[in-house]
């Protein structure tokens, strides 16, 4: 992943390397830098549904989206519920109940917020269609990535050979400890037993990448973030590490 610097400040976003030569595409994942929010939401909290000062969040989102000449007036998003439903966006909207959004409308961005869950961004180069997906453990085992890809295929004719996908920054396997009732839902090769606790450690990134592969994408078409919300907490918000008192990152994608 390439870091985009603004002056000498820490970056407010990172752009997946896989998308860098796609000049007609806007795709980015925010960091916690260069915002107006105060602790514990410092500083670039882009999450609407937090207890942060609403004016600070609004200013953060205004500044952040303006870097691409966009605003809330060109963003489709949803109040996320850790489900598997996919919203087909045709205009800027703030809806509810969806954890993935797809669109093929030029100039319309789709986005999801995260703070340990996995953001996945997909680009269909031939049909100029995109998806933004929020996958916690429930969405992951429920197949939300598969649902989004199948929705793109149905709506836009998306085929795996035309896609590029980014599996974004989330909690890393070494720190995502779950009980047996959750671990039972994951493939054996995506979890390992922690002998010290008797609990399982789950790899959310690769569990979601597996759904991309199952649809037909090759590893050359998939980029997986090397960053962790836990291990790189100075750059990213972590709901688990910060015990719920933290902000949210925003991952967006759209065709110019």
C-alpha cells in the first residue's frame, strides 16, 4: 500500500497500491490523522454513529472528502448492522441496515466505516462498477463479500477476471481472540488455537479474501492490507483495544 502524504503531516488516508494506476478510480482508506476531534476520538473520526461532538465529525468528513473534490452530497453509505445485505446505490443517500453498497454511477462514492472490522473495496474495470463492504465476523461467516460480488454480477454483469479487490486494515489474527461458538463458523485453516487461553485466533482478512478467490479472483487481483488496527493503533482506530471509546475509519470507492 502506498502512503499519500500531505505536507510533512501523517497521512489522513492510504490508497491501495493495486488501484494506483486506475486513474478513473477514487479509492482510499482513512487513518486517524489530521482531524478536528478530541480524545478519545482524536483526531480524524469519520464515524457518524459515535458519541463524538457531531460538529467535529461533520468537519472531519467535510475535510476528508474534499481531498477528492467530493462531499456528503456525492456519498452513499448506510448505518451498518453486521448483516449481509447489499444496497444498490443510484444516488447519494444515508440509508440503514446494509453492510455493503455497490454502484456503477460515475461521480458517486460508496463507503463503509470500520474500527476493527474488515473493509473490502472491489472494482470492476470493464463495467466501471464498485463495491464497499463492511465485514465483521458475522458478516464474514455470513458471506457478505460473496453477496456483494453476486449483486454486482446480477446488476452490472461483473465477472471475476475484470475485478480488482482490496482487503483493508482491520484487527489482526494474533489479536482477534474468539470463543468456540464463534470459531466454529470459520474454516480450520483460518484459525489457530491459542494454548495459553484455549481460545481461537481468527484471520478475518484471509477469511474475506477466500470469498474473493471463491468467486474467481486470483491472488494477483487481490491486495491485503499489511496494517492492523491493534498493532498500528497510532494510525488506526480499534474498538477492541480502546474499549469502544474511539472513532471510525472510512473506506470509500467510486468511479470519477
